[in-house]
């Protein structure tokens, strides 16, 4: 299935159009058990650059800590941690630079970032007044805090999410979907045709990281799909698993927004859509402060607002999860307890209008997606328009 995301007309036309800087929740020290580095990269994926750093510094990639996977088509600044004294002060690679910046007493892990600062250039905007109106609304009422498309890049290439395939025990199809995903649909089709012909597949799959290629090479040597899946780094397994929880959470949020607010639809990925509220009645303001739990056995036992509990139970029934909430995949619990804010209000730091573009600088709490906020701004329909 071919799909054009209309958002690409407006953002990330060039890598310089999307700049992201991580903010740590703690001050680095002059001494500590772990060395911290600032990684600056352009048009490169986080995991592929970490592989190159691993090879350069002769440090196993699983011992390099990071707080999150940053956009590829962008200029990003993010922190990495390595146990011990600094290996280098500064090194450079292909479109990346790594610089030692200090110490801390624990490694950096997924989710350890406090916030991200974005500087985004929006192009091809015809109605700048509409943009001003949308930003004014978001500064006051925020936006529905959906998981962004980055979470689902490998999820919606087919009708069933990759995490659901894994939950159903279909390891072969899980790996097939994971390893054949590519931004270019023609390359993706070629990878699908070559899947199982491992020599040819490896020659074509130049986008895979070193760790991903090792899994494919294990299949080439005759390992079963289950044995090969075990070789995936834990953080990749977690991303696959949590992508399904994220999908379910988005479904719940979409229903809550649809039923409780004036709203408008926005294209998302493949044939999916999300809805944003574009007005908030006074008696609904308190709903924006609520937190929605992830699907889990514990969540269903909680004393939740009725409108949230109703949607949780509905999605559990729809997805036939009643007997699967205790599922573990290779010692990793599938449905973990947690929660997420229904809505988020960004800190708008700067807004500049130029003849042919807009530049917006803003800060978001870690875990919230700039592309989600930008969808609301760019496709804003105005107030009280369903």
C-alpha cells in the first residue's frame, strides 16, 4: 500500500528544518561512575550512529545508554552515557559528532530526558493567520497527547500492528514486518520479495544497523525465527511491544476526544486518523488534566473516571485481550502499568514569520511528540468546526 503523508509537504523538507535538543533532568557532575556525551547528528538515525560509535570506541552498543530515539531527517542533539572515564574528548563520524560533557552516577536510560526543545521550519503555508490562531489556542488549551508516527513506523505497513503479531506468537511475521520496513515503498516491496533469501536480502537491506544485520545473519545460519528474535537488543523488543500499547492508548484518546469535545480529524498514517479538540466548554476543562492509563491488568482494577474506564474496557474487548493481559514475551511483560497525560501544553519560545516559511521554537515534555502538535497547527480547522 502506497501512502503519502500530507505533513511532509510542510515539515522536514530539509534536515535543517527540524532541530531537536534534549534537556536532562539533572546537572552533570565533575566526577561520577558514568561519562556523558553530547551527540550531534544530521540526517542519521540514533541506533545506526550508536553502532558506529560502538565500533569506533570499542564499546559494546548495549553498554551505550541513551534517553530516546531521535528523528532521522533532522538535526538533533542528544545525550549518551558510557560507564567509566571518557573514552575520548571529541570524535567525528559520518554526519555526527560526539563530545564529552561531564559525569553522572547512573547510566542514561530510555525515558530519562526531562524535555526536548524543537526549532521547526514550516513551509508551504498559505494561511498564516490560521497558524497564529492555532498556536494561540494551543498555548491556552494544549493538544491531545497522542503518540506520534515515529512510534508506528514499523506498525501500520500492514493492517495488523507489529506488536499484535508478536502478542499472537507470530514471530516470523513480526521479524518480517520489522526487517522489511523502509521509507521507500519500492525498496520495501523488494525486501518483501527477498525475505528468506538471506544473501540477497542482506545486500539490499543497507539501511539495517549492525545489530539488526546480526539477527538476519543468524537466520542465514539456520537459526529459528524465535532464536533470532532473542538476538534483538532489549530496547528494540521493548519498542515493538510498547508500540502496540501506544496504538491502543491512541485509540482510547481518540474516542475520548470525539465524545467530549468539538473536534476535527487530521490524517495520521496509512488509512488512520486522529482527532483534535478545537474548543473546550467550561464544564470540560478539568478533563484536559486527566491521565489515561495504558492497557494493563492493574489499570482495569483502578478506580478510574467512568468515561476513561468505559473506553479501556471497550478496547480490551475489541482486541480480545481479556486472557492476554498477563502475557510475557521472552521474559518481558507485554502489558505494563503506566499512564500518560490526556493533553499537553507546550512552552512556545519563539515564532517568526518569513515570506515563504514560519519558524517555531517550543519545548515539550519528554515523551510528547512535536509532529503531533504540528499536525494540529498545520491542519487547524478553527473553533467549533466538526
